[in-house]
C-alpha cells in the first residue's frame, strides 16, 4: 500500500465491530499523535499480529455479545500481551470473553442513552489526572451483570454500577460510554491516557515522517512508470498531485480541465501552485465547450449530468494524447475508505465507479496516496509539501462548480457577475476574520430580477443571494449568524461594484429543509 506509516512508527489497531463512531475513534487517536488503522473484526489474527500494535481498541457495534450471530473477536487476541480498550460493545465483548456476564438490561435505568453524569476512580490509569465526576455519552441497551475475574470497577453512574472496568495488570480496560464523541467531557484525555499511560506510546505520528515514507513508497512502486492524475483544484486532488510531483516529478502528468465554472482566479491559482515542480501540467481550456453544452439548460440535474460527462470526455481525450499510462492517481481519503468498508476489492471498484474515470482510460493500476489520511491530515501534508495556504484550506466546492450557483440557464455574463459577487463576499468574510466560524460560504445568482433605483434612474437587475453554513458533516447544517455590519458591507460593495445586480438577500434556511447548494 502506498503512503503507510513510517517503518519505525508505533501503531494502534482499532478493531471495528460496526459501530457508528469508529471513524471518530481513529480520529481521536491520531489527534493524540499516535498512528492507528481501522480493521474489520473478521481480519485474520495473523494479519493483526503482523501490524505489531502497541494497543488495541475494540469499537462499539450494534450487536449483543450473547447473540450467537454477533461479531466476535478471535479469543487468541487476549493472549497477545497487548493492552486492549473496549468501548461500549467492545467493552461487553471484553467482559463476555474473559468470564464476565452480559445481559440485556432489564430495566430502563440500566439501559442508558445520552448524556450521563458519571463518577470515576481516578486511580485507574484511564482516568488518571481527570475530574472524579463528569458527563459521558452513553448508548447501550446491554448491561455487564458480572464483571470478569481480575477486573475492578472504575466508574459508575446512578443507574449503572459498572460503567468502566479495568484489569491494570493485563492492561485491559472497558468503558460502556463513548469517549470518542464530543459529548463525553474529557473523552479525548481518556483515550490519551490509554495511549500514553497504558500502551506507553511515544507519540511519533507526524506529517513530516508520513511525507517522507509516502514519497519513498511511491518511488519504489512506480519505478520508471508513467502516472496520470485528474486535478480538480480541490484540496484532496491538489495534495495527491503535490505528493506525486515530489515523488516522481516529470513521470507525472496532471490534467486540469478548466471548465470555466470555477471561482475568480481559481484556475490560475491552481496552475501557479504546481509551477514549483517539474511535472507535465496540462490545463485544458474547455470553457467554450462547457458553455456550449450548457446553453439553454436550466434543470439542475441535467446541468450536473452534462458537466460530469463532458469532464470525462475531455480527460479521456487528453489521456489518449499522452499514450501509455501505468498508474492513475485518485485523491481518496480515509473517511471514504472507512465508510465504504475498509478497503477490500469491492471498495476499490466503487471508488473506481464514483470517479468515473478508470472505465475510460487504459491503465494498469490505481494509486491512492492519501487513503490513510483524514481531511485535516491531508491539509497538513499539503503544507509540508509547500502548497500555498489558500489551496490547502480551500472550502468544499461542488464538482459542477458555479453552474449550479447560477440558477436557471448558464451564460458567460451570468458567470462573470456571480464570480465577482462571490469574490466580494469571501473577501469581506476574510477581512472580518470570520472564515473559521463557517464551513462553506458563497454567492448564488438567482434567476430573479427586480426593480431598483440607482442615481436617478430605474434599474431592473439581478438578485444575488448570499449563503453560509456552519456544519460538522454537511449532512445537516445551520445557517451562519453573520454579523449585520459584515452583511451590510458585502451588500453595499456588491451593488456598487458588480454590474447588473441591484438586490442582495441572505439565505436563512438550515439543512434540512433546504440543502447547502441552491441546485
Ligand atoms: P448539499 O447541497 O447537498 O451539499 O446540501 C452538501 C455538500 O456537497 C457539496 N455538493 C457537491 N459536491 N458535486 C460535488 O462534488 C456535486 O454535484 C455537489 N452538490 C453539492 C456542497 O457544495 C456541500 O459542500
């Protein structure tokens, strides 16, 4: 696999039993400076042993350990002499395997959901130096009726006497709550205690090391081969391209399809960022082509489809000009890998299809150099590689670009109006220092024109809508409470500086019921 940990790095194994917060556990471990990988509970023990983990975390899961069909761990895992932290289902699994008894909670009191006041024994290494009393996030219907021999109770709540158990001699710990979620106060500190106090981690996970080992692995893999990458200008593809550029230089060709639907100066910025490397950088000017294909089309899904198809066609034509290609690079990142089932063959195929490209381009193999990194790690790697800050902190931008922010049919004139209005909005947000208070913000050119007055004359011009959302995951989002005076400055500047706009509105709808984008 390309881009794994460095040879000397310590690894924590996260054994996945199907819980909903598994990605978060991995995220927290990495935040604590320790490298980790998530593996399915079905992974053969020999493979897990080969990772030489310094610690193992059992995740939560939807099952009940006493159900014969429930996911089980290989019992030999308890004999590896490696510390284990079991979380929720993982805790019950630990108890069940080591001689304890887990049953369905008989009463509503022992079945706990949500924020729960919890009392800790701070002599237990897991809770060392933390408050004796804090809130944890519970979500369990099963209950440890009898804890295994050798274990002591290390935390309790009003409803449940055994919220946490530990066997310090063997380094086995179990918690019924979820330390990885933000609702658990001091949760990350508990994970840190497990890593550093129990597993003896040194905390050697750094992006600088990752960069060097990834570059070395890429060079070994590719040899003299030729590599192709579709650069979108987004963070992931840009960082993947920078890594490959650093590793194999002129063996890499980046194809950047400029469809003319990007924000102000964005195409030039992406191109400029790659001048520092000796790579083949092809910027295909396909602006006229995309505009002609989009002419008169106002239905949002039709626009998306046209843009997706045209993109592939243009990319394919460029790839054919290059001739033989050995490797195709994709900017897949770890959340995609975890969400789609932890990297087995079927998954690679689904990325294949999602990307759409491999079916059209003849190549030997796909390389995903970022497949072990979380988004903020990708940004950090981008910085290590010398990409400019505006590229690595870029907010998400939809593939179909401004075409789905010009409501109705798309023309060059409308795109130019939108580009300028959008730039002014972003510029004022930056000047007010508010970028970090919102996750995505942009302007939309509505299809509505209205009457206004400018100077002594009547105007009949476009309405621009401003949109900004604050969100963790983009599945739900709240509209951002931007201060009125900032909105006012944006409004005054847009109507004064952008021709054909005489009215500004601010979108105050959350998702749901609205979506982030207007189309
Ligand atoms: P919605 O509008 O669905 O947006 O609430 C959620 C997030 O997804 C982005 N988005 C897209 N990204 N192709 C993309 O690559 C698309 O067609 C697309 N549509 C929406 C949107 O910008 C937001 O971050």
